[in-house]
C-alpha cells in the first residue's frame, strides 16, 4: 500500500505567481518540513520541470524546458536518472511528512492530452494515498496582457493585441479543456482550481494563498525576495522592446531576437528592471469580445467548482481603457533616455563596488597607497556613496591627514543615520590623533 500521505501537483497556470511560489518553496524547504511538507529536489530545485518532461509526448520534451534542467546530460539519460531518484527520495521521507508538493507550469503544455496526464498519474500514485491537482486561473484577457512582456522577452516582437481564434486555436486560454483532461485522469474531486484575483487570495498574495492551501502558513517570510519573481515591464518599456526588436531585425537581416540571444536577454532584463510596472492593457470592448470566446468553457468550470459565484471571474471591464494605447514618438524617446540613465547608474554602481572590494583587499595586504587609489576611484564613480567615504576617512585619519579625513567623514555622515557605529569609530580616530593636519 502507498504511504499515508498526500501529494499536491501545482500545474500553474502561467502568470499566476508560479515562479514566485516555486522559488519560495525551494528556498524554504526546512521551514516547510516543520509543517510536514516536503518540496522534493529530484524533479528540480524550484521548478519541477523534470516531472512533466518525463511524461511528455515525443517532440515536446526537448523544447519544453530550459536546457539547464538536463545538467549537461542527454535528455533521455537525465530523465532516466530522475525516474530512479524520485522513488528513492519518496522512500527516504521521514514519517512525519504528510504532504509532498510538486510544482511546474510546464505540466500544462507538456501534458496536452489525457494519455500524457495519465502517465503522470501512474508515475505518482504508487507513492501517495491521494494526489490532487492545484491550478490558478486568471481571466483570459488579463492573462494575455500580463504575459505580453514575457512574449517580448522570448522574441515575439509584435505590437500588443489580443490573439485571434477560440478555444481550439488558443488552448493556453482554454481552461475548460485543461481541467477536463486532468479531471479525466485524476477525477473531478481531485482538482483544486483557484481564481487568481487579488481579493480572493490569502493576504492578496499567491505565495500565502498556496501555503495556506498546503497548511504551511508562515513558512515564507513577508519580506522574502521571491515574492516579486518574474516582474513585468510597463507600457513604455514594452514599446521600447518592440522598437528595438524591430530595428535589430531591419539592421541585421536574418537575425531574430530570441530568449537564447544573450544581447536580447540582457536588454529586456534591463528594460524590465528600469521600467517595472503594469504594461499594456486591451481596450474594454476588445477584452469583452475576447472573453466571450471562452464564456461557454468558463461557465462549465463555474458550475462544477464555483457554483456559489454568478460568473467564474469578476468582470470589471469598465476599469479597462476605452482604447488600447501604446507609447510612441516622444514618449518612446523619454523611455530610451530613462533606460540609458538607469544603465549608466548601474555601471557606476558596479564600478564603485569593484573599487571598494579591491580597496578592502589591498588593506588586508597592507598596501595602503593602492587602497587609497581604489577608494578615490570609488568616490569618483559615486560621490554620494557613504562606504568609500568612510573607508577613506579611516585610512586618512590613521595616516594623520586629518583635514581630508574630516571632509570625507562629513560627506558620509550626510547619508548615514547618526547612530551608525562606524561614524563614532572614525570620529574617535580623529579625536585621538596627534599627527599634524595635512
């Protein structure tokens, strides 16, 4: 008989906090274990993509996951290793483990039919008393708008517009078809659909909502950096990606921006970092027409899993713009200038940190003139940073150069709280110095 423990398979959906959930679970395995929850390592550190890859139909396996998941091995060999490691990991779990959580949004597109979902079920069932499927659903128009930045990062360089077609042509947004095939394999009672609406999530947060579902509340601190994984760019940033991507294709015939292109990846990362926020949104009439294409399937889901609701999603479409504007002209130029300023600031910050690190090394080697040279270069890179100023003040005070030491200390004190003990230490050096001012 399988052990008396359950398994949750979190299959996404995309753009519903899946990356944040996976990174948080991977980073806090010990805290989860104290709640009797295991987040396995054998399928992957955060994203358990090896699980869907192992059960995928031929042709989807190699293109469905990042090459890093293969650990330098041929995919078949890496999958065979996972299929051996997972049962061993489950057999070694302590008796107090009540729940095993698996998470990979690749399950949605790598298990496109009932047969592949059934293979996944048959792989898991020998290890658990019960397997349940968790999926977060986001209103289709909002889902596409949120995914638009990711499409641009992937090299799909198109101005924003909702795609053509209905459920058959757009299976990614056919939630009814998705739940139907997983319910066919696992049973309707095993499906746990959640609505990705902030007011419906625990604390308005996907991680807290998922932890509550697992009975592991508090395992991830509120300030954890993983709560902001996979951010989006605002509309100016998106427009800049489109303009640059199109210009690259014109300037380099045959070249195509893609996630595999390090230049394009670095550029889109910079844009997202410099211009985070909510991006393009469809016009309300466009969104309404898009939702109408999926209304029958959404109603099928509502009747089976959300009978208390009058509609599956809260359709506050009046909050959408009347027209779907996209920044052009001077607004685009302003965005480019902002990006350059951000990049310049990053470069100066990197130079400052490099020189401070080198100065500390030279100080440990007692090569003080070299340390002073690096600290002066750090101040040139960022004259407002307190760290190089403090180190300069300390070194100069020890050398008896009290006037420049006091100037650097005064500049550092403007950026640090008065109670900072480093300020008191350098002031003590200055007060105790008997060397002549220089």
